[in-house]
């Protein structure tokens, strides 16, 4: 699997948000570089778990929808006279 890469503008927005969160909730001040490094670490180490869960959720949704479609098709079958 290729690493999770975010657009620069998204990364900068996330870094600003992370900096604000760390300051307001934990009273920890970090710079832009440190915030981006933390986001990169999270993306590398935690991101795949969230990504994989998203894929599993999508697979389950598709499975359920496919079953609904299959049932709908069966419902419109016409009786065959022999």
C-alpha cells in the first residue's frame, strides 16, 4: 500500500488545527514543523488502521446493497408456465 499523502493545503490546515488543539486542551505549544511531523507520524502509524476500517465499512455497505438489489431482482421474476 502506498503511504497516505495529503495535499499541502490540507496538511497546513490540519497543522493549524492540531496546534490550536494542543494549546487549548493540553497547554502544549508546538510550531508548524512539529505539528506537521506529528501529523506525518499519525498518518504513517495510525492512518492505515483508519483507512482499512473505512474499506471494511464500505465493503459491508456494498454487500448489503448488493443483497437488496438481488432480492429486488428476484421479486420481479415472472412465473413460468410449463
